[in-house]
C-alpha cells in the first residue's frame, strides 16, 4: 500500500495542505494541493490533483466548519475518497517560530508542544494557528506522528553578532534578538541551486523572497549569514500590508501623541500598512502595476527602493556578491519588478537580459554579467515533506 505525507500550513483564516507520495527512488511529488479558506467568515474548500485538475470545490456555513479542527476533518475525508489505496503515515507542519533553540525540524510530543506554546508571544499572529493545526491532528488522529518545521531554523547558522540589537544584553538573553523568517523558502532555494545554477551554489548569493510577505537573505556556501527580517516578520522590506524597517520611535509617537492602543498599533503595522497603506488601492502588486494612480506608482517605487537598499546591505555582509535570486509570488511572476531591481543593481555588476527576464529565466542576466541574476521558484511544502520523511525515517 502506497504511503503519503500530509503537509499543513495554518493561517488565521485558512488551512493550506499538500499531499506527497513517497516513492522508493525518486523525488516526492504532490498528489493533491488545496486549502480551506475563509474560516470564521465564509468557509470554502478547493483542492486540485497533482496535474492541476480540480477534484473538490465546496462552501459551508461557519456552523458547519468553524475552525481548523473541522477543516482538517474535511481534508481527511478528501484523502479517503480521492487517495484510496494510500495510507497517511505522517504530517508535517510549517511553524513560524522555533525561537533561539530549534535549528532543525522537531517531532511533536507533549513536551515539544509546551515549548512551542511558550514562543507564542514572539509570533502572536502566526504561532497560535500553527499549533492549533497540530492539536487538530492530535484530536483527529492521536496516533499520527507529526513534525514541526520552523521558518526561523535556517537562520540559526548566522553568527551571534548578526542576532544582536543594541539593547542591554539581558534582553538578548530573554529572547529579544534577530530571528529571521521565510527560512523554509531559503532552505529550498539553497538546496535547489546545485542543480539549477551550480556555478553560484557555493558562492555569495542574495535571495529575494518577494510576495505579500517579503524578505531577503544572504547565503554563502548554502548557509544563511544575514537576513532582512529580525525579531518579528515586520522588519526589513516593505510588504503587502506591513511597513518593513522603520524608526522604533514611530511606535512611541503613536502611543504617546496619537493615543493609539497597542492593539491598534498592531493592526496598523500588520494589516493596514505596506503596499496597501501607501497606495490606498490594495496589496496586490499586479493591481498596482496596472494602475496609473500616483500613489500606486509611489508604492512600487518604495518597494523597489527598499529591495535595492537591502541588497546593498546584504552584499556588504557577504563581502561581495556573485548572484541575486528572485523567488516567491512577485519574484517569480513579475518581470517588471525584477527589471526595476536589476536596473538599480547595475553597480553590483548585474546586467539584465530583457528577453530572458520576460520569459521568466531561470537565468535573467547576460552571459557577460559579472554578477548573475536568476529566477528560481520556491517550494516550502516540498521542503517540509522532505524534513518529515527524513525525521520519521519513511
């Protein structure tokens, strides 16, 4: 009987999933991909098979599907009906925060779950939903082995100097330090470069993970040495609804002069800033690129400016630059954003090949370019499936 792994990525209002087969001597491939979204408002379920054909599409009331436990039941029901003859042998989860201690995936037990609960204050908008999915699996299938894969783990190879803030040292000891995020994406890219671009795999590479959430990572010899994100996922680049790097005195001003509460500031920084807040139109880069509105153009200009500024900083961390890699939704699909970034990076030796860029790469720089530029699709779900298979010895 063929074995499969289920990968779950739980958000505040959605539960994304992928099902991977476990062939004896080949790369795992997805058998089903989908999500339950609109949890708490208007739940809906859509899933496709590995070839992209829709296999289920359904809507419910909140009374029928109120949270991750009920959503998981629907996913399990799908597995039973559409993956008949296959047996589920493990579940891998994306968990945003592993804190300072977890540099590798972790098999979940009661003690581990308690430790991950203690990290909720470090990622209050993400961690509770990740852990809710773990508990939902425990409730539905208590015997099922589960693995937590952390978005922070890949960055634990950084030197301690890269983790520090200029605060009294006791705060560092209490966990206030730079963690970095999107680590599963960066780990996948680092693992993929030897086959896609072997000439840069061991070199000094900056990867730009550009999506609704956006960050950049400096990688040398396949290891993270610097990241744009810090203590939280608010830092670094401007994002879809988050402001990125800003003077911490702004928060004090909002508290003391504007009279905003901590909850209002949290809402402002996580949900109403970034491309959305600056443009006044939305957080979808495709919509902004198609717009003639001055503020849409302003938002795009700042997005590119922040990427360019961070690229220079990370190149300094690396002591030079051999390659720039674009990935994630905007990075993989927006030739215009890649063009604007590469044009600003000509001083680093990047010479864009316009035709290759329009075609989506993988290499989008000219052969004579001193520093190369690439487009490499990421696959966090496959990275989680690989970790789950290895840790469970499947």
